[in-house]
C-alpha cells in the first residue's frame, strides 16, 4: 500500500479514491501523507475492517463506504488520484 501511494505521488490535500479498498491499507497510507481519502468495497466486512484500520491510525473512518465500484456516487472530476490494488478472484 505504501509503495502504491508513493508511486501515485499523492500528496497533501489530494483527494485519493480506492474504489475496492478492502481493509483500507491504501487509505491509511494516503491519509498519513496528508491526502484526503475516500474508499469503499462491495464486501461489508471489508468496509468494517477499513473503518477500524482508519480509526486505529487516527483518521476519520467515515470515508469507507459500502458500494459497487461500477456505480460510484461521485461527481465527475472530483477525484485527484485513484489508487487501487485490484481484487482478483
């Protein structure tokens, strides 16, 4: 997760999206670099894990949502970076 965030050059005040966030490790790493984060997953347990990991790292856990990444509730042009470890299987 840290390497993906580094490669993306996400920085302070960038809005970073992880549409398939799983346990939220990319969100935590991006938030630790000052980025604003938004993530979600189709798996409810993953969203709960992401929220717990964000909160445990001292970040706002409300930025992890249960959703279908094919139909994101986002405004066009609102995201600065998309960082994702695409799910396989």
